[in-house]
């Protein structure tokens, strides 16, 4: 019998994905575990394999369509078989249990056959009558095919959608032409994540500046050693190692707030997220256990993660487990910024452009190479004074050659 492969629950709170490209077409023969589509989720573009072998009878969505967890992606069966004969089979999920999609069959649910008895409680029957719905036309997702309240309300919503008047979107306004860009994929995920952060955390930004002469000199001095190891040094790996050294002195900045249990969870490891700018938005892959890696290790890992982020080939694991994040705005320029915390982390550091700036030293104007630093933190977790002390210690590491080289080579 034909089977419907439904978009599985891949975990990480992902509820939907956008079909980037179908890898098969109707009529193709497929094997079990063969990728059938590239789907872009909040986290990455993934190749989605089907658990069913057979002939592709129907593709349920077009490319660029958004599919929600539990909705049918593709129907597979015997050659010549009608896709309408598909059973309720659902592919295994990647993480956790399958999620209910109102109005769609649940994995393993007994679906009422045509002409079979209607499984519904008196309350559900009354609700359907009030809404003017025929229970016989509503598939049940409850145990043994029982119709639930969600099923009834989802059916009503579908009915209202069919009756709705299409919304006309003008290509012009009073002043000229318009371009409408769908908020999808990474851009939509970024927007949702930023809104969650500013709606939850109490953002405060602390601005400071470090003398970058020592940092620049050490980078140049260690460049030949890095070249022998096959990596190119930038300022960022040194900042990561200095950051870890400062976090060890101020562990509260390496924490999250558990709102449900009302606990501050301090992490005893240092997984540093590195914000990567891609055309579709912002992705933050994570350098795991940065305290156990040298500046050379981190330089190579940042390059690999950044390239994978831009190619959209990151593994889900590359995006999980961060304890603190850095956004390197200095690659573009600027003197200051107010970065948004990568919630649920408690803080994020924006590094600005290292450049020669005129500063007063002993009452005399001198030109110094400086690095502006901007720390945004969750004031529910971190006090302003502690944030200031953290920044002082971060600058101390960055400005002291012995401390910076020690941090750069540290592996514990």
C-alpha cells in the first residue's frame, strides 16, 4: 500500500521548513534512505531521506513552499498505484516524539475508514454542530481515530480559509514601485530569535576600548608558526582565548537563566558562538570547548565553520551548545554597536574595527591602535558592576603580552 512520508520532528524546536529543491520527481523510483528533498529549516539546509522504497506517486508541495512538522511531503507506493490509497504511515522522527498537526493524521493513529463509525464524544459532536461541520468529513487524530477538539477547530479554520477573500498586494504605493521579499528561511528564523531575545532578556550594553598594539604584535609574531600548521591567524581567535580567560574570572557571564525553575545555570565549559553573516541572515556556529584548544586550533575551526555556514552545510550539532557569543562587526567597520544577546545565553560581545585613533595620553594627543568592545548582557542575571569588572579583565588580557600569549596557547 502507498505510504505518505511526513515532514518529521527534527528537534531543536523546529516546527517548519522551506522546500529548497526536490531531488526526485513523480514517477521516479526511490530506495529507502534516499534523499528526496533539500529542506531549509531555522538551522540549516538538510537533505531529507525517505524511509520508504518504491515509486514516487505524489509530491505534496512545490519548491519554495513552507511545510510544517507532520504534513505529508511525498507519497510513495507501487508503480501505477493511486496516491489516494496511501495509508497513514509516517516516517520515524529524528528527535523526540511526532508532533500533532491539527487536521492531519498522527503517527500510528487509527484512521476511520469510509463509512466507518464516527469516534467522537458528545462534547465534540455538539461543537461540530455549533460550527456547522460534518463530523464524517473530519479525520480523527486521537486514539483509534477519535476526533478531537483540535481536529474540529482545524477543520473550521480550513473552511474559513477557503471562504476568505484573497488579499491583494499592490506593487506600488503613492511614491513609487515596491519590492516584496518573503520573510523565509534563515531571515525569518533570525527575526524570530531576535524578537524572543529582546522580549525576554533585560538588555544593557557596556562600551569600552582596549589598546590593540599588543594584540596586533602577537598576531604578527605567531603568524609564521600558524602558517607551518596550515592556518591563517586573524584577531578573532586571540579574542576568543582572551574571552575564555576573562570568563573564568567572571563565570556568571557564562550562564543562562532558567525561567521555569528560577535558577541561574552557570556553565563550567566554554562553547563560544561565532556570528557569521550570510546573504540570507545570521548563523551562529559554535566553537566547542574553546578552553581546550590553542589559538591555532580555533583559527582553523572558525574558518571551517564560517565556510560551512555560508555553504549551508553545517551539521545541527555545530549550532548547539553555545555558552557565550561573539559578533565581529569590525570586519565591516564601525565604532560601536548594541548586539542582541543570543538568547538564552546571558551575554554577547561585539568587537569593532581595530584602527588607529587619536587618544589623550598624559595630556598629549597620540595615535593609538585600539579595539572598541561592546558587551550586551542580561541585567536579570548580570549586574552592571560585574559587567564592568569583566571588561576590565578582558582588556587586561588583551593588553598584556605575557597574559595574551599564555591564553592563546592554553589547552585547559
